[in-house]
C-alpha cells in the first residue's frame, strides 16, 4: 500500500489504549483528550513536533492514521500551538476509520524516524 502522508490525520496513543479500542470498536481516549473534551489529532507536518513535545522518551506507542476524506465533515480545525490549526474531533471515533496502526517509539529527545513508517 502506498501511503500519501498528507492525506491523513494522525493520532498518537498507547498500545494499551489501542488494545482497548480494538475490543470496544471505539477509540479509547487519552488523558488529554478527556481533559480537553475532544480527540487531538495532528496533520503530517505537525506530527514530529507533537511527538517531540508530548511523547519524548515514550515507548509502546501506536501511530494511527485516519484518511482525512473519511472524517472531514466531523473535524473542527482550531488554533493551538504556534497559532497553527489542528484537527480536533468532538465525539467518538469508530476504529473502522483507522487506515493503519503502527507501533512507534520516541527517543529521549523526542525524535522518531517517520520515513520508516511511511515506506
């Protein structure tokens, strides 16, 4: 499968929450999703900085990709970090919309080699 990264939005979650999601059929929310009242996503250009700022040194993570065209009418684009517009979902996400789920680890500086994921 050829992946065109810019046509997706991305969710970073733990392996534990992803396994719960697989059992329930609905994306299990992270603590920040619950606290903020929406599901946090990043577009491809925001992904590296999101990983660096919020997931530094974390292992056992899963990167989820959702095709933007499948969810575009439910996404609300809101200003966040550096006044950039980030995709947010107010409501549940059926995991049938997840196009891929790939395990990732972020090093202690918050770096990850995304080219390995998008081969």
